[in-house]
């Protein structure tokens, strides 16, 4: 059955014109005449059976349908361009591993170790894409994901990496003398919140047998990297997995507000579709990252 797909020339002309909101600028970018752009857009509109642009004396503007379609077309053309450039660069040599990762873990734990894997496996390219929340592998180009959670996802296999422990961290200038803080002491400080874990502070205080009024109040940040940076700059006390701020603790820009550490219910896993279990590049990465995680667990005592 023949695919219902417009010509790539028409899609390219449309994407460029939509991005510039101008047929003239699109023609300049693509090194064609303005009339050629007009013809490509007209042919695409005929193919779709609807108008993508409104035309008036001031120029052109996307219709609502045109705006939605332009975003999707741009994303697909970007994917085709990336695949093309990758194939041109590698030819038929080597392999590529597409990995979805929770961003702060990737930046603070994985990336500093990744050069070792690249040195050991020079024929494998690892591409990292930030994904903070679980997703379905179907319809994506991902071979695997590293995520923080309580289990693997349906239809997948998983490799346990490490558990997470939460500590209260702040600038050394915020708390100059760290003693056992009472509930009243905690109320004097701003508690920095992680937006996807609204009850984190309450659970952390409960693990100490403590109840603190206003434990859900304070500025919210989506990423732990944002929380850490806010804490470094003295905005308040952040509740962060220790493994994500080891460098800041070592440099002394962050300190523990108290010695208490709470084992989290979350652990880090390498998760991948069952259909990818025999992928050679993934198998190599899986063995390597599990070894790195085991070394880390042994060095830190994190089970």
C-alpha cells in the first residue's frame, strides 16, 4: 500500500517558510525563487486539503492547523537530518546506543565515568537524551533508559544499579555550626522543594521522628541540579540524593545540615525493552555500567 506522504521538497519548503513566517526568507535560505516556495506550499495544501497559511497584504501567517503541522514536520525533519548525518559520519562502521537518562544523574554520576566506556568500546557511540519521567519505548528511538524508581516497567528488563539516600545539604555559610537541629530550628530555614517529590521533606522528617510545620513550603525546582545550585547560593536547605552532590560536598560548597541520611524507596535502574536484550552495544554498556555501579556501592556502602 502506497504511503500517504507529501514530497520532502514540499515539506522542507513548508518548514522553512513556517519558521520564518515568510516565503521570501524561506526562498533565500533554500536558494530558490519565491515562486518556487509558493508552488511547493500550494501543492502541499492541495495534498492535505486545507490551508496552512493565511495570506494578506502584510504577508503570510500560519493557520492554526499550519502551526500544529509545522511543529510536527520540523521534529520529523530534524530526526531525518540526525540519522543522515550519523550515517554519513559512520558509514557501516560502529554502533550507536540511544540512552534516555534522568538529567542530574547523567550529569553528575554517569558522564564523569563515561569516557572509560568510550575508551574500552571505541566502536560504540552513546547518545544521551534527558527524560525525567517514565515513558513507553514503543515509538521512540531509545535502546534503554536509566531512571530512578521502585521497579522496572511492563515489557522491559532491568538491571539494578544502586539505591538512593537523601541528605539535607546547604551552603556552609547558611549553617555555620551544625548541631542537632530541633523542629523549631528547622522552621527558621527555607526548605527547597523538589517539584516531583512534594512529600520528600515530610517523609525525611518522619524518618527522624520529627514533625515540622511548613515542611511543604518553599521554592520548588524540577531538577536536582537546580536544587543543588540553589543550595550552593544560600537560598535554603535542599534534600538531595548524596550521589548527585558528591563533587559539591568534596569541594565544600555544600555541607550536610545534619548527619542524618534517609534511605529512599527509589533505586536507579538500567531498563530496556525485552526485544533489545540481545543488542550487542547495549550488552556491552549494561556490563560496564553494572560494574561501575557495583564499585560505587562497595565504596560508599549504598546497597
